[in-house]
C-alpha cells in the first residue's frame, strides 16, 4: 500500500472530491481525519471507511475559523500521533459574480474558505512535518486558479492565491523534506453547485461558454483522488511547488 502508517487530514471530506480522497487514502493504508462542517455526512464517510477495514475519525471543523483549524490538527495528533499529509480541499464557489456585482461579504467568505483556511491549516500542521523531516501538502485549486475565465472574480482570485501559497511553501520548505503541490481540476461531478444562489447571469454565461471548451464530460471525483494519491505518495518524490491540471484538457484550450 502506498500510504502505510501515514496520517492524513482531508478538509471538506464529507462530499465530492474530499470524500473520494479520504476513501482512497484509507484504502492505501493511511489513517484519515475526515474534517468538514457537515456532521451527518462526516459520520457516513467515517463509518464507511472503518467498515471497509480502514482507520478514520471525523472532526467537525469550519476552515473559516482559526480555532477549528487548530483543533482539527490537534485531534489528528492526539488520535494518530502526527500529521504526514494535509489535503486542503474544502472550498466553495462564488455564484459567478463579476467584479461589478461581487459583494464584500461574498468576497471575504470565498477568500476565507478557499485561501485563508489552507494557509492556517498548513501553518498549524507544518511543525509536525518538520519534526519528522517529511510531509506532503496537497491543495485543491481549480482550472480557475490558472486561467481567468472559468469562475467568478472571488473564486478565480482565491484559487490563484492558493496556487501562490502552494509555490511559496513548496519552495521555502523543500530542503526540510516538505512537498507542497496543487491540483487544478476541471469540472467534476460533485455537490458544489448546490451551494450557489443568486447567480450573476452574465458571469454564468461566460462560464458556460468556457465549460463548452472542456474536452471531456465532467470527471468522477475518484479521477481527482488518484492524482492526490500520487502527490501524497513517494511516487511523486521529486514533484514539488507545482500545479497538476486534471481537467481533460480544458486549460490547454
Ligand atoms: N466540482 C468541481 O467541478 C470542481 C472543479 C475545480 C475545483 N474544485 C474544488 O474541489 C474542492 C472540493 O469541492 P467539491 O466539488 O468536492 O464540492 P462539494 O461541495 O461536493 O464538497 C465540498 C465539501 O466542503 C465542505 N465545506 C464547505 N465549506 C466548508 C468550510 N468552511 N469548512 C469545512 N468544510 C467545508 C462541504 O460541507 C462539502 O462537504 C473545492 O476546493 C473546489 O473548489 C471543484
């Protein structure tokens, strides 16, 4: 197994991409902390992993809250003795708001969840990785994090920021044995669109035009999880500070 005896925290692990990553990591031998805001859905994922012979615990953690992020990492260390892998996956979209229509509170919420949360989770986990002299951080960015026309302004900015965070941490801690990489998924079949309300129809139209250039049907979440497994395992030992697009060719357009 590729992640034997590793401890992995996955945020937003109760649904979609995060759930697939948590399940695949557990199958590969990792002890997994399933962190999310959705308590009921966390239990279902944790029960499923444990019933299949894996090891998982659930933690209710809102990545917008510093105290929740701290407690999430402390619980991982308490339960499993450390943190080897951190997957910053929790994320929300922004109703395709253009700069003309984006509200301050929407901007701040999107940045808080998609960018500040990952920064805090890395800041808190890093000392445990440094003690061991190794660690893998995987940030789930987006095709909107490497191009300008595949989301609203807040989502696009947050995911570009996440790519910058990835490169900075990857470079600065390379000599300490820490690797930090991002995945930029294209469209994936998950529940993310359920959270969108009050769409900016102009922004939505541009997104739909862009979506038409994705070269494939939306991915199954497991097609992103397999990339996250590669980045967490020794198979990617020399891969650091970079972004892997997993988008069926979308960003090649
Ligand atoms: N689905 C896509 O097409 C797509 C494309 C590119 C990137 N992504 C990225 O993939 C990641 C996962 O999204 P998904 O598509 O699986 O969505 P999803 O909505 O199915 O799952 C997201 C999970 O994150 C949780 N979450 C939301 N806010 C949270 C918070 N403040 N704290 C903790 N957990 C929180 C939700 O409860 C949910 O369980 C996101 O970062 C998203 O931006 C998704």
